[in-house]
C-alpha cells in the first residue's frame, strides 16, 4: 500500500535547516522502528515550509499497531518530541494530529 501525508514546518529558515539535517541521517532506532512496522519505503519532500511524505508498506503494516508500538518506545517518543519543535500542524488538524493523510484525486 502507498500512503501520502502532509505536515508543515515552522516557517523559520534556521529551523527548517536543522530539521533537514536531522533527516540526513535519522537515529538508528527510528530507522528500526519504521522498518519493523512494515514500512518498506518512506520519502519526505519539502516546498517552502510544507512537507509531503510518501510511505510504502507491506501487508503486515497497521496504523493502529504502529501507534501502539511508538507510544511504548521511549526513543520514538523522544524523536517525536524533538521533531515537534520544528513542525506545526496543518490549519485543519485536530488537536494532537501531526501528519495528515492525503487523499488521492488523480492517477495516470
């Protein structure tokens, strides 16, 4: 399955640069957490302060199980807290919602 998401960064060039530096080489524990959840490929793109994520998963992936595993993993929680210093929710996000799932509207 392919899933796409959007999220904003705080509109501060210095913070955006720091955020990108963290993603040049994510923490090894985050890489393991992502892969063990059934995510096979993940890419993040940026234009200005808007981020787009494309995530490819295998048949074992579950949003619910990933959420359970992440909430029980202190390293993932530390990473998420750190990243939230750079990120900001989209205007229509619910409280506590970060990456918002996008709807596909066209396929060629």
